[in-house]
């Protein structure tokens, strides 16, 4: 059996204080504390299955955080849905219904201050309707200028972007919301639908999607124009996206051939693959940040009410129990 030195290249050290830059798996004896210690690093993070939503659905929208999330609209049982549900970090509870049932929509904001933007109400043509949520009820507000579905969005209830989507032809249009009205701003360089977004109206990302096949494209928004930046490692569409322009998370999706459980994080320059979700899925949505997210709903391949929570990579110094 290999000993510690043959594995790590050095003897187990005796030190008066813990090392400042330990490596994963390193063990040492702290003579001051008279304790045996070690260092562990989970650089990929981890996903854990959470409680199910009350209503299974896909092509829904999401907003909020991992501990105060909101899932709304979607498609299930051969019809568009108007239900919204609130997540408290443990379980889902039914909230107020939208005024207009829809799917292939998108959302932004917080659990108590969200928008539901555009989408398809049902057999009727793609809609331009926008609704605002105050934590207790939905209110219809000003429509977007260009009706579309399978779009994405970023920002907050009072300052948002509606990005891309499917119309005729495939849409590169981006509209900005100032709390009162929608104004068309700089188009995406590559029009696409079934994409995901992250960030705010002055610093955002639009990634993945269909153009028409699954794409690895990633574009950065600076408040006035889009610039292509580091692409995905795995091209896909119909994924969940959360976070900021310099710290984003893309989870699950469809690579054009199959469902994937892949999750990647963006650091402002490039994407890195981390821990996979437990279940491959697509047409899902998410809430939270790149280090603390929840992904919910979708198809895998059946309509699902599943939710999974992401915990960020952890570095920890542990003390071994001498008993």
C-alpha cells in the first residue's frame, strides 16, 4: 500500500501554523494546536435534488434567488399554464395566477418584484403581453414592441432586456424596459431562440440557443452593444441561465441530439465545466447566482416538476478526530 510520501511527494509535516496555500488532500500536524489537519477542495461544486414543484411543466419562466425563487407560466397537459409558484429554499407554494396563460416565455426580477415577458398564449399567435408581479398578484403592463416566443431576458422588474426569441424570421431584436415602456436597442450579432441570459441592463450575457441548431455562442452586452466573447464548451439550447455578466451559470439543455446534464460557469472570460446535474433535462428555468442556484421544471423526457440546487465549489480545512 502506498504511503503518504509516495502519494504527495513529501512527508507529513509538523508545522506551528496551518499552511497558507494547501493543496487538495494535503495533511499536516499543527503542533501549536496539537491537532492533525487536512485540506479538501471540491472545485466542481455539487447538485442536490430538491422538492418538486406543485405543477409539472416545461417552457416556463423563472426569477429570484435560490432561497426566494419564482417559477411561472409554462406548458403541460396539452395546454399553456398560468400558475406561479414561490420557492423558499426548501419547498414550493402556489402563488397568484398570471392573467394570461402562456409558455415559451421569459422572466426577470425577484420573488416579490418580477416580470413575465411575451411568449405564446396557446394556439393563438405569439403574444407581446408583459405582466408584473408584486409578490401577491400579477398586473398587465406595456407590451413589448415585437411579439415573440422562446426568448430570454435579463435584469430587474424596473430595468430589463427582452433578448432574441423566435418570430419570422428568427429574432435578433433586443428591447429595453425602463419601468414604463419598451424601446428597441442594439440587436444581437446572431439572432437565436431558446437561449439564456444573465446580468443587468448595463452588463449582460446572452448564451447558447438555436441558430437554428444548438449553439455555443456567447455575447456580452455593455449597455449599448453586443460583442461575442468566450463560447460554451458544449453547444446547446433550452437551458437554464442565471448570474451576472462576469459570473454566470448555464445548466442542462439539449445539444441537438440529446438532453444533457452539463453545467458550465463563466468567469467573465471563459466557460468551465463543473459538476453535472443529477438528471439531464431541457426547457427548464433557474433562479439565483452562479454559486447558489435552483433549476426547476422542464422535460427529461417527460414533463417534470423536479428541482435541483447548486452549491458552489468549497475549500475546507478539516480537523481529524483523534478519538
